[in-house]
C-alpha cells in the first residue's frame, strides 16, 4: 500500500512532500516514529510548515487552514506583497 500511495502521489506532481509514518520494527507500539517526533495528539493531524521548513503550527485541518492563511497574510505583509485572490 505504501508503494502504491507514493507512486500515485508522484504521478500527480503535487509540488509538496507526502510523509507516511512507519510502524516501529519492535511491533510494540501502534504508532510510528513521526507520531512521537511531531507530538501528534490527534488523527488526522495537519501540520503547517513555514517557508524555512520549520513547523509553524499543528492541529485539526479546520484550525490549520485558518492558521496557514493568517501566517501567509502576516508574511506577505512583512514582504509588502499583496495577497493573491
């Protein structure tokens, strides 16, 4: 399934990375390494990454759509560029 997802995403030329967590080899935990690294508190989880590759925020999809829009507006304001409509 993992290979199929990666191939499907590659075929769509999405322009952004797709990250898939893997279960640990010991089989003792239900969640993978990224679950711990990104402090996942819910599933599904949306992560907003800034232009420097740093995690800017994380949470529910609805919250992160609002947050991403707000962060983009703030950055564009700093760059003194208008927000495209």
